[in-house]
C-alpha cells in the first residue's frame, strides 16, 4: 500500500516567536530558499516510513512548513496514495485540520489518518474535530500501523475510529518494547539543506537526531512524555551512528531522549564505545541535574559530548514542588557546577507563568538563571499540554488561550497572579538580562575554536539583536 505522511501547512514565520522577536525580517521573498532554523523533520514519521518500507509498503513524507497548498495537492495527485497521514503537535493541530480538510475537498475518496502528540493526548476530541479524519493513532504507532494496514476493518488496539456518528469502542495498546527491532528512521525523506538546528544544538554540521531510549519515569505535571521507559542496545545505537556518518557525513548528533542519564550502566557503556571508536563527532543530550556524577560526566566528555540540556524550570522551590519536578534548587546548582567542572556546557530551560506564580517569583527565577554558570538559557511560558495534569488543572481558567498558542514564547496560559503584558515583559526581560551581558559574550567568544562555531555564535548574536525591547 502507498502512504503519504504530511505535517500541517504553515507559514514558516509562524515558527518564530511573536512575543520575543520584532516583526518579520525583510526576507519574505527568500524564505523558501533558506534553511529553517530550529526546524527539524518529525523523527516519529521517519520511523514509521522505515517500518512501512521494510514491510513492503511505499511511503514518503512532505513537510507542510516547506510546501504550499498547490504543491501539496499536486504531489498527492502525482503520488496517488491510498492513505494520507497527518502528524501534529497541539500547537499546529488547527492548521493540521485545515490541511486535511483541504485535501478531503480535493480528493473526496482519499483516506486520512492522524497521529502525533495531539492526537495521542486527545484521540476522541481529535476524531470529533473533523469529519475528514478516518482513523486516529494513539501513541507510538510502529506496530499498530502495520496491523491496521493488514486489516483496516478490524478493531486494532491503539486506533480510534468512527462508527456512524459515534466513536467506535477502542482500547489502548502498550508502546513497542523492543526498540532494537525497529529500523533506523528513514532520513532519505527530507532535504537536509532545508533543516538547520538552532545555534544551541550544534558545533559542527551536518546534524541529525538520535534516540537511545524512549520514555521517562518522572512525573512532572507539565510534561507529556511516555512513562514507559525503554532503551535500545548500545550496539544498535553505535550501528546507527556509524551508518549516518558513513552515508550522510553526519558530524553532530542531538540525543532527543527525554533524559539520557537515567540508566547509569547504559550511558557509561555507550560513552565507552564511542570513546573507543574515536569518531570525529560531537553530541549533546537532555539530562536531569540529579542524575549526574563525576564519572558519568567525564565519560560523556571523553565520548564527544559538549552540552547537556537541563529542565531547571523555576528558581522557587515551592513551584518546583507544585510541578512535581522532584528536584531541588541545590541539586540544580550542584548539577550545573559538576557539568562545568567536567568541561561540558550546561543549558538551562526555565518556565515563567506557572500557576500561582507572582511577578516577583518569576523575577527570582530570572535571577537564579543569572546566578548559575550556564552557557545558554531558554525561558518559555508554561504550556499546558493536553494529556498533562497541568492541562486538566488550568483548561477552564480564563488565562488559558487554547491549543494554537501552545509553543515556546507564545502565551498559551497566563496565571491569575499576573497579567498577559507582565508575562510577556518578564519573558523579554529574561532573555535580555541573560544574553545582553558583555561578560557573557566575552566568555562565549573564548570558547570558539572553529569557523562553524564562530558562525553559530554570530547567528546567536543576530537573534539577540532581533529581540524586542
Ligand atoms: C524532539 C522533539 C522536538 C524537536 C524535533 C521535533 C521533530 N520534528 O521531530 C524540536 C526541538 C524541533 C521540537 C519542536 C517542538 N516541540 Co517537541 N518534542 C520533541 C520530543 C522530545 C521527541 C519527539 C520524538 O521524535 N519522539 C519520538 C517518536 C518516536 O515519537 P513521536 O514523535 O510521538 O511519533 C510517534 C507517534 O506519535 C506516532 N505518530 C506520530 N505522527 C504520526 C502520524 C501518523 C499518521 C500516525 C499514524 C502516527 C504518528 O508514531 C510515531 C512513531 O512511534 C517530544 C517528547 C516526546 N517524548 O515525544 C517533544 C514534544 C513532541 N514537543 C512538544 C512541543 C510542544 C514542541 C513545540 C511546539 C515547541 C515549540 N518550539 O514551541 C515545537 C513544535 C514542533 C512542530 N513542528 O510541531 C510537545 C508536544 C506536546 C503537545 N501535546 O503538543 C512534546 C510532547 C514535549 C512536551 N513538552 O511534552 N520538538
Ligand atoms: S520534564 Fe523531563 S524529567 Fe520531567 S517527566 Fe518530562 S522528560 Fe521526564
């Protein structure tokens, strides 16, 4: 069978933050020719395509951010798929629905399925959102999709369908357990030239992402991660690194695992294998500050790691506790200190606009970020994602603006304790105070060793210049 996967048709400038950056830079005419900073292909879809091809199906992917309505419709007419599959986060869900309705009008007989984080969090609502949707996939779909294509009329766990005007009874399904049985994501599906990671994610290029594990055991109330933790074998990960290096010349990897350090023997083993292989690559990963020690950090450094990204969230302990982060301010100080001591860079991500947070408390978070020896910091408003405890808590509040605003630096939610203008201004203040510091740029300049690194710092500086006052 032939399937075409798409992401919602959106204007690339929607990826920029209206709260933080000044209007459109005067580059409109060239936007379709430039790489999209920070934009990444949907690796979940690339996994599905690899699985489908291995099973004898045909599949390809078109990125709605890099395509126009007319190009998409032409591509569908030429490729003539049996199914179109939309992948979407909550942020672009409405744009995704508009996209599939456009497709349904042009091709009334075409079948349409949806998946991704929004559909997984709110499957029945998603199905009700558009009569154009024939099936909703909940969670990781490598197994359910193959079963579904083999018997589209059967009830398959993890797939939600319509029965007349109602939702057909459905059951959830466990996520795939044996990640080593999955093929590598099909990276032939996207033009690498059009994707460039944000300056915080590479020191060398070309870049790609890797997943050593899926899921996270922690229960932060704002996070929509799968709680079922599964690891790939170290051999399997090494094989993917070698293959991407050999076939695509990749020199920089981001591990998108939720927390790469949760299984200590695994990360030590992976680092040792990378060190022995002496690969000319660099990498960075997400971690928790409380899962670190000197031995693990030294092993990471020796294996080519240069940065760890930590969710530090707040500089006020009572808010960390309310978010069920299970982390202390002291652990944050210690984790960042140890990271620096090991010669790695630390990036901290913080949230402003937490329920019940006052503007003064948000300022304490900004001061906390400035106190820590962080190489980079990201500040976003708290985003109540469907499927999280925070979403259930605030969805009825007047401060919740709806799905369309669920992305970093827009204001999806404003707590009762501050105004919208105050929150926007706090976010801008946070970025300005962190990045507009001569001492900060002096310390950054001293780390530059290569031309690529110099160019990425220049790109960072251009962002700072475009920050709104
Ligand atoms: C890596 C990552 C990114 C990367 C790359 C994203 C990408 N294009 O792959 C970057 C940094 C660019 C990014 C950006 C954003 N992200 Co992000 N990201 C992730 C992360 C950590 C991993 C995603 C991933 O690849 N997972 C692994 C694969 C295997 O799983 P998967 O993507 O869910 O795909 C599986 C299923 O969903 C399903 N599936 C997916 N699509 C489809 C389609 C069909 C037809 C079918 C049948 C099945 C199906 O099958 C796939 C294979 O099993 C997740 C957290 C997480 N644990 O998933 C957050 C996550 C997806 N991101 C999130 C958000 C909010 C964003 C942003 C909006 C943030 C922002 N910048 O404002 C943007 C939006 C990007 C976009 N275009 O929509 C939220 C989404 C929550 C929500 N309900 O919407 C998540 C869940 C994290 C969280 N905070 O809780 N993200
Ligand atoms: S925020 Fe991080 S530590 Fe918390 S549940 Fe999500 S991935 Fe895990």
